[in-house]
């Protein structure tokens, strides 16, 4: 199965050599095949060499794209020569596609600036971008202004673009499940359903009592409960967890899975305290961890925009995400801190994971009612962190993203935990506090902040702070 389907517009201008268009078509299709990307492109016979130059060409291209719109994730605009900027913009407008667009231009050879091989795409790309801006069509750019498709940087551009397309498509149609009410003490996780809906993101709610009630009605010997119980036992070390607590977790998992399937939910945020401990007798952390590990992210404390961030990171990296607290300083090191949560991180973050209790919460509800919290340490590796938030005062969605690393520095505590090193951490903390962001953040074991920033800012239209964006240091 292809990793993505991209439409291709090869732009042409008739007084440039035709061979450049033919070469581009052949080369790009070969590259797509090698990268397992499916192409939607005009046949070479439909227009002159399958390029787009005239308004008539644009109409034919738009008709093709519109026919395949349900499977097109993004569009690559490629300029083997100066191209025709109006033809490109018209084709995109007429197609009515609302997907990311990557603008690419071929480099000239200093030894081939004669009429037979001259490209002028360096200049043509500026003209195309100018027209796209006039047409209000958002677009992405390659790292290098002009680049050969055989260049390693272009292949990296294309892979990043595929990830951007995945984030935009997934986030702009996400269905998020809010299971239970926000804990009263957590004003910080308030969010605007209306702002999310305006961005194409739906929130489906269910009362926690419905989930608990349905779980309690399940028989212990139910085949699905027994299957889930076996899955829990193989997922993590059960430690001192009582058998009854494990059965309760299994029942909860079955019911939440049923509800998600019934409502086509992509990700969930759960009222994880204190009602479920008082009324059901376990922490839902293990269940949430297992869902996140299966690429169905689940966040604590009904943090809907938190789990939206987790989902976006998952789409960008194709790996699980987790919700964390920016929890502690790390001694006197100003660029390190401790990430912590009671214990619902996906197993991929905590390989040696154990089912335990939540000692802090246990002081309020009784520690025997908190079995299900996981304990484990995240080892050294890459880190992307970030947060999407609804700014209800300004009526916008906004976000921050950045990258760092997990470290193996000493850390003696409980729960799911990690030490993170973030360049210029103090500046980031100042930004988070000054702009009123939540104490929760999402994290992922990747370096994909650039993908998230491009998707959020360029295509979703959100206000984004990219901590230490690479070009900031140039």
C-alpha cells in the first residue's frame, strides 16, 4: 500500500525546450515509485507532453484531480523550466482541492545556459508562488530554492511533505472522544468545542457513568473480557496488582473500545480521577496506555486539546505519543527538566513497564483504588514536544512545538517519567507562562516539530511558536 497519493502538476512554458518536461515526468514518476508514493498526473497525450501551460490545460488537469479528489493527499507542483504561473494557479483553483501544495523547481546547469537546455525555473518559482499567494492557495517550499529530484534533500522534502499532508488530513477531520467531565480542579484543560468544530474537529461526549455502568454489567467470564485480560497480562508486568483490579481494567477496556467503534473515535480524553477510583476502583492508566500504543491516543483529565496534540504528533511520526506534565526542574541544569504523569504513557516510551498504583492520588481515594497506574522510565532518544490550545479570549487555535532529547540522567521517583533536555528551556518556559498555555504537553519519540509547524501554521491557519526554529539561527 502506498504511503500517500500525490497529484503532480508539471508546469511548462512553450518557448523552453520540450525535452525538459519529458525528462521531469519520467524522473518524478520513477522517484515516486521508489518511495512508494502513488501519482495522479495528466497523461502525456492529454496536453502537450502532459504539462500544464494554458487555461485549457489547467481545466483538464483540474478535472483529473477533481475525479480523484477523495484519494489525493497533496499536490506537487514541479517546474522543469520557468513554467506558467497562471496555469498552475488555475489548475489548483478549478480542482477545488483543499490539500497541501509543495512547489519545486529544477536547477540550471552553469554549463548548459544555452537555449537548448536553459530552465530559468529559479525565477519561475518566484512567479508561481506570487500567483498562489494572490489566489490565496497555501503552499510549502523545498529546503533549497532549486533542487534536482535526485538530491537527497529533495527526497527529505518529499517525505516531510507527505507527513504534513497526513497531519493536515487527519487533524482537520478528527473525531475526539471526551469520556466524563473535566475534573473541577483542572480549569487549565478547558477548551472551546466551537473553535475546534470550526477547524473540522468534532468532539463526541459520553458521561463517565455510562461507561462504568456498562463495564459493571459485563460478566467476568465474557470471552472479550478474558481476551483483554490476557492482553493486559502480556502488555505489562502486573506486579502486585490484585486479580480483581485487572479484571476491572479488562472490562473498562472492552467498553471504551466498543464506544469508540460505535462513534468512529480517533482519540480519547478520559476523566481519570477521582470519580473512577471512587465508583469503579481502578486507575484507567493501563487501558489508556494500551490504546495509545495501538495508535489510538488517550489523554488524562479530559484534556481534549492535549489529545489532539498527541494525535497530530502520531500522524507526523507514525509512532505513539504521550501526555506529560512539565513537572520538575532537573537540579541546577537550566536546560533539563522532568516529564511526569501518573502512568498512562504508551509502552513504547517505557519498555520495562509495570502496573502499579498512583501514590499521590492514593492519599485522597485510597491507594488500593489506584491500581492501573503504570511505572516506568523513558530511555535516551529523540524528543518532539508541543501543545495545541484553544485561545477563547482571542477566538483562535494556537500551538507551540519544539525538539530536544530524552536523557539517561539519574531520576528516582515513581510513575511514568523521563528527563528531557531542551535547548534554551528557560525561554520556552517563559513563553508558555506569558501566553497562558496549559501545564500539559504532548511528547513523541521523533524529531517532527517542523512537520507540525508547517501543518498547523501554513494549512490549518493556527498561530504557531516554533521554539528555536532551524532558520532562526541562520
